[in-house]
């Protein structure tokens, strides 16, 4: 806090551009941490919010319900992988993941298997900033390493780090998963992953086949499989959901970020009927006792519904293919002092360097050229809104590459 530069003040935003109080206009190359997928100040999303506010902004989903929440739940069941049939709303990606963990534990508890209360996750994982999900994020090199010893102990295995399932890293990870499941399945509630792409863990990409093999192991050893699609969902990896790359349906999936395109905090934890049925009982003791005040917030649900409509109508997946193609042409094979590798998947491109110090001062450099990018540790990345035009994307990439030849 003592050494950080003062934040820049935004006064307005439109499309892919934000305007600062000094009049400078910046292309947002990271869509406000990947969530502004439709761009800023979208007239249809604005109107969806206004229309709902004029009816009512919020009512509790305890003894009451409303059309926006019901319709959004139905729409999410329709567009997510086959078998995800039951939706629980909360108010952020982190909380949505907390709900998933709690749901997985109680799934087993309701069947009398109270020993199944631990989780296994991947090294390099990031699942949020709240206490429970910090325990399944990387406790050695992740941003929460300082607090690792204060958190509930969980298990972790090496992350797969290749798009080739036959690679050493993928096989090492699967071997470690099988060994852990063999020895500890009696106490494991679930295996948790960010499918295909680990976000804050360094934009690590790995084989879709890994998910298929991991699912087989989880089923064999009676352990639930949870997909954290807060960052990967809604097109970021080139498919509507990253699970589609592998053609698998997890037991529980969590969505956030792009769900409401940055307008409101909202998350959805979506479960299969198998999971739901463990809570469907005459005894209230088996009810899922979780009730965020703002779950299913009506304005947020209304915006989310309109966002899904726009996504499909405007054929965003085609836009994302074009973004990926451009990023691949410009970044794959890029070299420069300290550059370890450049990677691209969907609407995400990253340049990884060997030392975080190499990126010190980059954000200020980018601002001087009219671009907003914010590196994370050793990773200089772009994850733009899906409406970005090629000229704006070219400017973002030019600034990224230019840093290494200044």
C-alpha cells in the first residue's frame, strides 16, 4: 500500500474505451478483469437494468421468487453442458465457489459419509479470495501463500502444463491424481479445476483430454468433479464453456464474471440431478442451508438474460475466433529479452517472462500509448471485450510487443 501508485480515476466508458479525469482515453485490453465481454455502456444492457429497476430492484429469494431469476436459471440449464439441471445463485465468483465446496461436502454428509470433507485441486490454481476457496488455491506460489498455514488443509497435485495429453506434465498430474484417489478417496469430497485454462495461476493451458481422464478417475473412486468456469465461461477459451472442449459434464459448475458483463455481482453454481437429489428429502436437516442476501438479485438476473441473448444473436463465438486468429498471428513465437513463451487461447493472449521485474512500469508505459493493461506477476496478458475491432486489438498487441523493444 505504501509503494503503490495512486489509481487512475475513470469518468466515463464506452465500447472498449475508458476515459480518465485528465481526458485521456484508453483501450481496455483486459475488459476489467475479463468480465466486460460486451464492452462498456451497452445500450441494451443499460435498458434491461432500467426496465427491471422500474419494476423492482430486489426481493429475497427466501419464500419469494421472481421471473428474472427463474428465467435465468432455465436459460443456464439450457446452454450449459447436458445434465447440469439445478441452479443456485450467489453474488460473486468466490462465493459461488464457496457454495460449490459446501454443496459437495453436504452431498456426502446427507448420505452419511461425513468423512468426505476434503478437496483436491491443482497447483497454480486460483479459485477466489474468500477463506474456503483460498484453501484450494495454490498455497505455495499463489497470492494467498502467506495465509496457507491458517487455512483448512487440502490436497493438491501438479498441474498439467501442456495441450498434449501424452506430455510428461499431463501424465505426471494424472498419475498423482490416481495415487491420491487410491489412497484418500474415502475422505475426498471433490476434485476442483479451472478447465483448460488456469487464470491467475499464469494462464496455464492444458489438454482437454486431461479432463476426460480425470473425470473417469473421479467416477471410479466416487469423488465429485467441480469446474470453476468463473473466468473460462462465456466464451473466453473459444467455446461457450471450457467444458465443451472436452465434451464432459462436471457434477458442479460455477459461473461468474461474464455472466453479467460487469454490471453487477452475480454467480451461479449449477449442479447435476445426482447432486440435487441428495438434498431432496422429507427431512429439513438435508436442506442446503445457504442463503446470500442478494442471491438471484433481480436487476443482475435481467442483465444476465439480456447478455446471453446478445452473445448468441451477435455470434460472439465468431468474434472470438477472429480475436484468437489475430493474437496467434501476432504473439505465437514472439521473442524478446526475458520472454519465456507466448500463449493464446480464445480471446486471451499472454507473454510470460522470466522475472516479474521485467514488467515493472509497464502499465504506465501502456497508458502513455492509450492502452490499459495490467500485468500480473510474470504475465503480460490481454483478455479483451468480444466487440473489440481489429484496429483496437492491433494497438493493444503493439503496446505489448513494443515494451520489449523500447
